[in-house]
C-alpha cells in the first residue's frame, strides 16, 4: 500500500516535530515553514519546480504562518482549479471566532485547535491523518488534471 502524502504548513519546530512523530510511520509528510513555500510546493515553483507532479492527499495548514498567513494560503488553494479539491485541515492554536468563520467561508474542510497537552496533540494529529488520508475518499481526478503524488 502506498503512503498517502500530507503537506504540513507549519512554522513551529516543536509542532512540526510532534506532527511528524504522529504521522510519518503511516504517511509521507512534506514540511514547509511559511505560506509562500506552501504555494510554491503546490504550484511546483521555485525550489519545488522539479518535484514529482501531483497534489498531496491532504494539507495540514497552520494559520499563523510567516510571509503569507494560513487564511491567504487557503484562499489561494480554493480559488485554484488544480488545487481546490485537496482536503485542507486548519490545524491552529487560534480559537478566535473570526478565524474559524473565515476558514470555513474560504473552504476549509475542517478546523482543529491544537491541544496544548502533548498526548492530546499527538492523538488529534493521528486521528486527522487516519480520517483524511486513510478513510476519506478523495475526489476522482478529472481528465487533464494532475493526479496525486503517488497516484
């Protein structure tokens, strides 16, 4: 069975480390540390110009990213015909209602507030990976559109 690919857009080294620990046994996790890098990866530009064609199976997106924030990245993803069907789970420390409302209005598939307790954080990330990358059926690839990184 091929590993599902998850793009993690997260600038906190601690949260990256914990997320990788929770996911990388069962998923291929690609980490970008800012919003511009996330879009560069998705659009295969700059240092990602030569990466394998196709989209990740899931995007885990922090809101408080440098260069472009998570809401700006989410808006760009959902406006793109080539990217809009990728499930995006906002994984953030923000409990602010305007962030929650805007994320869903822009097309987020889920909004998860990062648990502060280590064990709860790990379990939340494992559950996200299990559902979105393993149980959830991804939309069929339309003719002419790039397939998943491993599909």
